[in-house]
């Protein structure tokens, strides 16, 4: 692949691997941290009272906008380092990505206006709910389209505008709604008290069952996409090394169910995150090393070594800072949201 006389041979091989790992971390962080606040929005309309909706929204209000940073890091990293991948993926996914961003805008505006409005509060309730629901659905469709692969001729997308819209991508969109609903409900278990917490536990069990069914359906569907993914999972000796992934997933799901039944507060949320990370790992195993499936690898789409090194310097500064202020924000706003405080409104205790 790379000439032995090239002094950058080693860097040309390892830098794309490093960058693929960094972008994968950024995307995983976005899915987790924005997943639970989108999940809270998905639950929003089902909440029984204004008090419940206020507390649910307030549990994510101090941190939701910081969560979006990871989306920017992932997309920016893709543009800066894998320009060919960006050139193919964006035209293929313009429609779902634009619709996702519009939904996120409405959802973001709802945070700012809902607490200030009175007569129009129902409008912002709907904006928060439908913005969260649609943003999640279109994210899932993007994932499904990515797994299916893209028609391309080298650097150019050669498919149609609506190639992303298939039964498989619709199923992955619905599946992600189930998964984010699980994250959001376990977040509410961790951050709320009283009747709202009890309700969130019941909802979390339902979303857990839906998520496991969705993961099973998608996992069984993927080998029929004609990508030879089943060979990677079921050939020997791969099956011996990869079998622990579904086994650990099953155990994590069982443990999550038991923790919800036993009244635990914090562990259900982290077990829900574990389920997501295991699913993410399975996706990585299935698709690596392609970042434009089915035929363009991370090395095929990478920028020059100099460009990657230049961008890596900035990423090496920004990524730790982002981790640090994210951790600090969650530390400052730790604890449960109070049911009520003196002077009205809601806060942390």
C-alpha cells in the first residue's frame, strides 16, 4: 500500500488509525452524552404533570449545549483528516443531516423559551419533544445508511439523494429512539426523586426490552446486507475472540433489569451506557477499516501526513480540554433535581 522508500511510510499507516480512534471517541461521547438528553426529550410528552416536565428539562438544561461539542469535534475531525470520506458521505446524507440539525435547532430554542413563556409553553413542549424525537430518528437513519454503504466512484458519491431511505435505515432510526429512550429514562432515575423516579423506572424497563429487541433485529439483518460481515463474526478463529461481545451485552442487559427492579439509582444509567458502547464496539468490528463502506478504507480517504500532523496538534489540545470541562460541568451539577425549593423553581440538592 505504501512504498518502502517513503520516509513517511510508518506515519502514513499509523496516523489514519490514530485519527480513526480519536473520531470514534468523539462520536461515542456524542452518542452517550447527547443521547440521554435527547432521550429525556423523547420521554417529555409522556410525563404526567408540569412539575415532572420542569424537573426533567432542568436535569439536562445546564449541560445539554456542552454535549453538542462532541458532534462538532467528530464532524470537524472527519473534514480535517478524511476529506475524501467527507466528500462522499455528505452528499449521500445531506437530507437526514439537514433534517437532524433543524430538529436540534428547535429543541435548543425550546430550552431557552420554555422557562420564560406562559401561554405559549405548550408550543415549546412540543418543540422539545418532536425536536428530540426527530433528531434521534434521523441520526439512526444516518447510521443505517452508513452500515449499508454508499455508491461511489473514487472521490465522488454516485448514488441518489434518497438512497439513505431504506427499510433497514428506518429500522435503525426506530432502534436509536429505543436506545436513547433507555438512556433518558435511566438518567431520570439517577437525577430525580419521588413519583417521577418511580415512573422513570417503569419506562426504563420498557425501553430496555425494546432496545434489546431492536439490537437483535439489526444484528440479524446486517449479515443479509451482502457485505460479508458474517464471515468476520462467525469464521474461525474470529468467533472465539468476538463471542464475548454479545455475551457481555446479554449480561449487562440482565444486570440493568435487575438494578431497576432493586431500586438502584446510579448503576442503571452506567449499564445503559455500557450497552451502547458494546453495540458501538460491534459496529466497529463489523465495519473496520472502512469509513466509506463498502470499499474505501481509512487509508484510502486520509489527507496527507502533514495535514494529519497539523490537525493532530490542535486535537491534542482541544480534546483534553473538552473532557475536562465536560467532567467539571457534570461535577458541579451532580446530585438529584429537587422536587421544589423555596421561592419557586427547581434546583439541585
